[in-house]
């Protein structure tokens, strides 16, 4: 996890999909993705809300994220990881 200005950068395989699913419910804004040294990062804002959502996730408290949204976010995470690895293998850099 890294933080810049009002953004929250996440790469945890549980927390990043949770935040993406929260963005489907307009609880937070997904700002994009980046890859640094072969590691996928997703960026969200505002930072304070992202931290609150992660705390709620860890303590199993509100908000309720629909299961379908969470499963779609998890699938998106793993698709991006797979695509990133495939590109690295094809380019000989992985």
C-alpha cells in the first residue's frame, strides 16, 4: 500500500478487489492502475474514505458490498494479474 496526495494505492489481493467492488457502489472512486516492478497497483480516492473502507473490511463491519460486485472485482484483479504475467512471459521479461 502506498499513498499520494488524496489517493490511496493498493496492491493487496483481498483489499484491492474490495475497494474496486466498493467503487461499483459509488462508495469510492477507482482512479486507475499501474504496474511497478512487475507488481499491479490500483488507485482509489479519496484516501480517507479508502482507509475507512479497508478498516471496515478488516473488522467485517458495514458497508455491505453485494456478493456479485465482489466476485466481479476479484475476477478483474486475477485477469489483470494473468494478463500482466502473460505479457511478461511473451516479452521475455518475466
